[in-house]
C-alpha cells in the first residue's frame, strides 16, 4: 500500500514539474516583455536583456531596443552594451528616444542636473568599447556624440570617457581626448577646467 502511495506521489510531482516547465516555456516565448519585467524587478538584468531582446525581435519597437541597451548597462555586459547601443544609435527613431528619455533634476540644494540621453547612450557605448580594448572606436563614438554641441555640458560622452581614461592612466588616449575637448572649450565652466586639468596630468601636456 505504501509503495502504491509513493509511486502515485512521485508521478504527481513529475506531472506538476512538467506542467511548470511548460508554463515557464510558454511565458518565456509568449510574454517576453512580462518576463523581462520580472527579471528587472528581481535584479537579474542579464536574463532581462535576453527577454527584452526576444521582445524586440517580435515587435521591432525602438523602445524594446532601448530596454535591451539599458538592461545591458545595468548588467555591466560590455558586449551587449556595444551590440544594442550601436543598434539604438543607428535607429531612425533614436532622436525620438533621446527626447523622451532626457530629463532635468533639481537636487535638494537647488542644483540643476540635466541628463542628455544621447550623451548617456554614446558615453556608455564609448566606455564599453574602451574597456574591450577598442580605444580608437571609443574615442570616435564619444567625439561623434558631441558634434554640434555648444560648450561642454556635464556628463557628456567625451567627459564620461575621459574619467575612465584618467582612472586607467592612459597617456595616449588622454592626449587625444585633450585635442577633442579643446574643440568644445568652455573656460567659464569649472567642470570643463577640472576635467581638462586631470587629463593633462595623465597626458603630460602643459
């Protein structure tokens, strides 16, 4: 009698496990956006990237592509940052994405902080390329992001790349960045002056 009960229990557990796997497969393939939501909320951005990518394959929606990029940044996956970042930058609706995601924040002490999403995306792609060893490509991405930009706004792509170069002590790239930063000279900006001084220390220029 006990053996019969045990066999029945094992079969029941097996059936439940199979049904759970089937349900998971259906959810994964049928509702990737919802699965991405779940993974993001649990902090598993690597898995979220995969689901967001599947959702983008289904929809072709640039917002899904942007989600792939953001999840890749949070997951600190340089390969995916470059992969999805470059796709996003080249998308015909990238300007629209940047407009919708650029924000202005006011801190508790009244400081105004502007987040230019174009600079954010390009800056992260440049950083990922630099960390992968593609220094020239990294500089090219950051430089292109600053085309037509007046002055030297905080957290622009060149500045973001510069901070990494300063931290790495990379003299050659520091010298090249100094040349590019000079094209956006803003002597009234403490941010510009401080960043250039630190790059100069690394690059060894007077």
